[in-house]
C-alpha cells in the first residue's frame, strides 16, 4: 500500500500544533462499557480536556486519592477570540473549580481541607490554555498497575462519560508507543501554551472581579519580562462551541477586562505582551471605572491646576521622587549606548527634543491660542509630532515611558482612528490629553495627513496634540506637512540579529518604566504654568542671544524647564548628559529639510554644471532667475516630491527638466549659485 500523503499546513496561531496531522495506527482487542474503575488503582492522572464538568474533576480529586493530579483546560468558554474573553475564561474556571470542591457531596471537611493542602503543595495542578484552542482529549494514568492512555471524543464531564451522548473512547494499556506519543502531545500543550491556574477558596463575584487574581496577570506580575498572551485571529470557518454556563459567565465578566485592555493591542504575530506595569494599569483602570458612566479619558485646566479624567491632578511632588525620576530618565537615555548602531548622540538629542515637545503637549493649545489672538505665526506651536525611521530604534518604548511618567500608564489610540472625522472627535473628547498613534502605516498617513495636519480651524479652547510613530524613510513627507510638525527621524537602531542586547534592553526599559512616578512631570507642569503666566504678564522679556524672542517657541520653553530640573536633580557624581541642552524649534525645523538640502547641494555641484540650454540628465545650468536641472522622465515626479515646493518654478518645469527659483534656492542652501570658474577656464 502506498504511504499516505503528508498534508502539510502553516499554522501561525499555535506554538503547539505541528505542521502535519499525526495518525496513530491501532488494533481493537475488546469493547466494554465505561466505568469509573478505569481511573482506579493509579497514583497519578493527567488530563487534557477541551470542555469539562468542574464538579466531576472535583470529585475525582476528592475520591480517587491520586498522589498527583494535573488538568489542562483546553478552552471551552470562548465565544469570540479576544484577550478580554481569554482572561475572563481563566477567572471563571478558577471560580468554578474552587466552588465545586466545596460542593462535593458527602466529602468531610477534613477531606476537603486535604484537597486544598495538596493543591497548595503542588500535588494537584491546573492549567488553562493561553494559546490557540486545544481540541484534544487525552487522559494519562500511571501507577503500580502500569500505564494507561485514554483518548477519544469524550471531554472530562459527567455527561460525556455517562453514555447519554455519542462519544468514543480508546484505551491503550502498557503500550509504549501510545504512551510516548500522547505524553509528548500533552506536554507540548502544557509546557508551551498554558498558564498555571492557582486555586482560590473565594469564588469571584461576577459584579466585582478581583482582576489581579487572573492567572495570566499573576504570571505577568511575577515575571520581569511579563506574560505573552496569544490572541488567535478570527477564522470564518471555525465557529467552535462552548459550555453554556461557562459562556454566560465569561460574557458577564469580559467587559471588566475589556475596559482594562482597551489601550493594549497585539503585535503583528497576535501576541499580547502583558508586563507588570500593564497589570498595574489594568487594575487601576478597572478599579477606577467599576461604576457605570465613569468619566472618559481627558485632561483639562482647572483653578487648582488640572483635572485628569474627572479627578483633580495635584501638582505637588515629593523632592525625593523627582530626584528618582530624573535618575531613571538618565538611565533610560544611557541605554541607547548599549548595542545601538549609528549616530547615538544624535538619537539621544532627538529623543530628548521629542520628550520636551511631548511634556509641553497639554499646554500647547494655550501657546497656540495666544499666538492666534495676536494674529501671529503659529508654526512655533506644532500640534503634531512624527517619530519615524528604522524599526528597532526604540520609538514605541520612548512613547510608552513618557506617558507612564506623565499619567501613570500609556494610552495608545488604535490606528484605524487616524481619520479626519475620528481626530476631530478626539480633539473634543481628550481636551488637553495627548493623542498617541503607534505604528501608523505609510498608506494611512498619505491618505489622511494632508487634511488633518493642515486643518487650522479648531473650535475648542482646549484641544490635544497628536503624536505618531511610524516606520518610514526620510523622503516620505511633503514639505507642507514637514513645516507644520515636529519631525524626528532616525536610522540609529538595534540590529535585529542582536537578540541578547535586545532582551537586556527590554528588561532595563521595563524596569525603568515600572519605577517611574509622575513626580518629575508634575513639578515640570508647575514650573511651566508659572513660566507661561510670567510670559503673558511680561512679554518680550524672553529672548535668545541673537535677540529673537522665544516666548512662543514651545521647544525652547520646554527644554529650558526640563534642563533645569535635570541639573537640580542629578545623582551624586553624575555630570550633565550631552543630550540634555536647551534647543529651539527653528533648529529642528531646519533639520527636517536636511535631506532635500543635501540632495540639492549634490545636484548643483560645480562638476555637474553644463552650459547647454537644456542640461542633460543629472546636470544643471543657469537661465536668468532660474536654475534648470535635467532629470529623466522616470525620475521627474520623484525628484519634484523630494524638493521643497516653494523652490519650484512650475512655469518653466517640464518632463525631463525641473526649474528652481534661483534666489529662494540660494537662501535655502545658504550660498550663492554661480557659474563655476573652472568652466570659464575650460572654454578659454
């Protein structure tokens, strides 16, 4: 007979399923009715079951006298695949298991206490899958009587084992091949795809879930690297099924978790990383919003200071906490010296500039409103910042750390909300609270950014700034976008193959974020509010060395306050880091045009001059008030996009030639554009 075809498949959902479905060849010896005696006479039992009858498990634990009992719950209660329901399922099973042991009929109190002690001692263990659903039903029994494997369609429930429904069971006694195969399958699920399910004597209250007791969150709190929860993607062809009583309870509890996880999203592999700081965030959110109608996220000014989501935000800070926060930030920026490849000092300067802008974000509307009242130029108060560049350059970790230091936990808005209508709604709802989008796609930005960023009509007194992180190259943005935003671009990154350095960095960053308080930021706000009040009362008193006023330069005001705070709170023996220095917005707006400036400097080099009336590709010449640049028809559109639009003279541009305004181009390059002397000597 021909060998059966091995049907391979790719399954990114699970860490436990192989790339082929295994077939166990067996021969039937006899058929008998199931009796509970099939479980007797063995010292240990291991069970993997998709759905289960918790009372049956409790009775087995209490009556069969197993020295070791282990059970994996393969899911059974998930109605839709989302993190909130996975966590809710863990809590429901925990609750029902504890209640079922209490409810075993005829079990003396001392026997019940013995069961609890054996669970506490680790002799009886329970797991719940955190990966994709495990459909297998495997029961492994071992003891003086030998080894027994029971497999089939029957879940570990009274109904399935009663014979009242059509089920199949197959028994292998002392069969080394079967034992080895099914033990390996069982252990693959247990070791790679489960969270330990600790038992509690106190059932969870459906209306007041102790969210911190959820198994996955317990694991996350005990592990510095957190706990990874796999959230399988929806599949139309998989409808699944559930136990009604568990499903109903899951649906009752899931909304509590859903609120806590609202700002957390899986990565591209559908993995949800729950770190200890995220557990604290979830618990804080859930506990603060248990009552219906709790206030949404927002930040607003009040007479006493600020109101954050309905609660007064005190600006008083303990000096020792401010010192601790300053030291933690110095450690945070020092991490970029460990394994990052590229211009690390520039990366640190740029990220400090972003920190200055982000800390200033809740007060940016005040500066902008004042400028508009005076009919002044408002680009000194950019409402948008774009943090972009290579992957693995620390963009997300920087944003998360900043938000943790300002408001205790990050708030990231889903990227599908990056549309004009949604952003206008966020302007109204968030008031001063910064709106952060992480990993915005290039296509979404191209589709909506023009309308969003260029919209100068904001009908509110209080409105937020918007921060975006994205992977993009330096030529990705139009000049009208660049001049309205704080653009932070970096190619300095951690190499993807440096796994050890990345893990060390992740641990350090997570440790720093967990220890950050809001004290440094509250002290910053107190000083910044005082400075803005002084600027409004005494305009013109704040000037740079060149005489230009800085009272409307958000980056200068913010960096001055932050540098002062760091200087006052440096740890003993520590000198001021080079990245911590006052800066102006003008300097960063200039840097945003570094690439087109370098491009034009190269393109208009003396060795590229050509006296032809129509210079060939890659060459240039002068024609009165214009600079004519020869380009190929294929490069024409791309080249025009790379050059700032105000330099272009479209009246003289055509396919194969780009015309530039000579005077504006000279101002942009900060040099005169003349016919090279060498050309004259060559002509003579």
